[in-house]
């Protein structure tokens, strides 16, 4: 296994170097620098569009938290008003003048007032306490939703990295297969020229080479596609002059690192760690607080207020004559009957609360199913990998024996071609098993709610 990994890593580095040469000299340095799996995950945290949008959503939720909490905080209000009326609109108040005759008292035609007032709600039928609790729950829910997005995105990056490694190694396998078959073709051509084999052997070798070349072409195309996918997840803005081979230099290899966990522990960890459930639990809490808010309509609302007011004199035509002073007091409002508006809100809040609880229960079952499925896939991948430990060595030995028997005249060309095909299949199965194992482990770690930012760092 260690030898296989070294060979595949060397081959992967060679493929990356060759493809980088074909990409042109205009590629930015950040595109061709060595990238480990940890590097790609760190870049995704900084540049991935989905994560960046989730960060914006998290910032927006902070504004929602402030709005939710505002009802419990004092309000400072400033007001002002100025009017200028035509004198003909003013009603004159008759008064007795100094000469004992009625005279019209001149009312001011310019009026103004301004003031500052502080209002503090002290009772809103439970709404104040609910607002404080809702603000905290909203904040924690937003953080959980952001963490969910980060975990999903990092899993996608991790799987895309593994897909690129697999595609690169499949190129190596099929290139080796083409070389083997090409060598067999050349050997049969030499033997035909020597008159020891019929033309049929050469034709069969040519067919074998032609049948294998499409597999190499498909592997090369898949490598291009996987690199494009990985680059997109990393938030790279690719230069337009890079058409096909993106010169990503991936330094990690597919390795079957030991990973042990039993299913009951995995399910328990998922139910306690998964941020989706954290967000849904906070949603249940918020819906329960909404019931309190709805029922507050049945109860009175009480506020205290204090302020300072400036206004002009109503008994002087000079706008500069003013009065000012403090005022304070309390006020209460109580909707005795609001047309069943509050009742409707309570019915709605109760239904939404029941819906959120059902949603939490359903999501819990779905997460448990996800864990069971991921665990089963991981066990399958591990068993398949274990079954392939010696297959490649046996296939290489079978090819050596087939060649030896063909050289000795006791074997046939068909035996050699079959052995070469079996070796290619064994190599392909080996790297696919490694890929499936690492991918299944990544999915299982995501299913149980592991912190993917700490994986492979």
C-alpha cells in the first residue's frame, strides 16, 4: 500500500506538471501553487461564494436581533412643529380694554413647539421578556445556520478534491495500460515480421490498444472537469486564456487512514452536534415565544415617559416669547375588543409552534437515517478496500507469468491481453476503492456533525 501511494503520488505530480506546462504562461501564481486539502478548505472559507453569502446572512440576522430586542429598550423621541396662518383665519377673543370698551385680543399667527421625550415600556403582557429571549435565540439560530452552510460547503470542497485526485490517478493507470498494450503490439509486430505469429495477433493487439485509448481520453476529460469544479468551489476567477487544463497543483494523495466509530455513538454524536438541529431547536423556541407575543394582545400596555418641551406664548404676537419646562407621566392602553385580531394571532402562533416541533422531529429522524446510510457506505468502502489490498500485486504477477508462458510457447497472446486487462482493472479498482473510502469517511464525518474545519489541518 505504501509503495502504491508513492507511485500514485509521483504520477500525480508528473501529470500536474505536464498539464501546467500546457496551460500557458499567463496563469496567475496563486493558481499553480501547491494546494493541500487543508489549503483548499482554508481558501474556500475565505472565497467560496456560498460561504460569503452565508456571512452576509449572518450579518443581516444581527440586524434582526437588534430589531427584536428594541421593544424592551427605551425610546428617545424628538418632535417639532411650526405653523404660520393668515390673520383672517385667526379668531379674535373679545376682552374689555382700559377704556371700558370691548377690544379684540391679538392672537399670534405664528406658532411653534419642540420637545424631547423618553418613553420606556414597563409592561407589554410578557412581550418584553419574550423579546429579549427571542433576540438571543435568533442570534444562536443564525450562527447554527451559518455553520451548517460552512460544513456543507467544506464537504463539497473535500469531495471535489478527492474527485480530482481520482481523475488524475486514473490518467496514470490508463496511460500505463496504453503503454503495456502498445508494447504488446510492437512485440507482436516483431514476431509477425519474423514469421512466428500470424497477422491475426497483430490485429488483435491493435484492437486492444484502440479500445483502451478512449478510457484514457475520458480520464483526461474527467480530470479537466473535476479541476473546474474544484476551482469554482474555491471562488477562483479563472483567466479567460485558460481553456482546458487548469494548472492546479494538488499535493495530497488518496490515503486510507484508519477511522473507527460504532453506529450508536455516531447517531448520538449527530443528534447532539448537527447544527441543523440546533437551528431547528431555536426555531421551536422562537415559535413558542411568538405565542407569548400573540397573547400579549389580551393584556394592557403600560409606558412611562419624561421629556422637556419648548413652545411660543399663545398670548403674544412675538414668536420669541417662549415657555419651556419638564413633563413626566405614565400612560396605559388596553384593547378591550380588537375584532378577534389577537385570537387569530394566537391560533396562528400555536399552529406554527406545532409545525416547528414536527419539523424538528422529522429532521432528527432524517439525520439518523443519514448517519445510518453514511455509516453503511463507509463500512462497504472499507471492506472493498480491504479486499483489494493484494489484487494489484497478484495481477502484476499474473501478467509476468502470462508473458513468460507466451515467450516459452506454452501460453497464448489472449492470455497476455487478458492479464493486461486484469491488471488495468485491478489498478482502477484500487484507486476507486481508495477514493470511495476517503469520500465515505468525509460524508460520515459530516453526518455526525464533526468540525470539518479541523479535518486534515
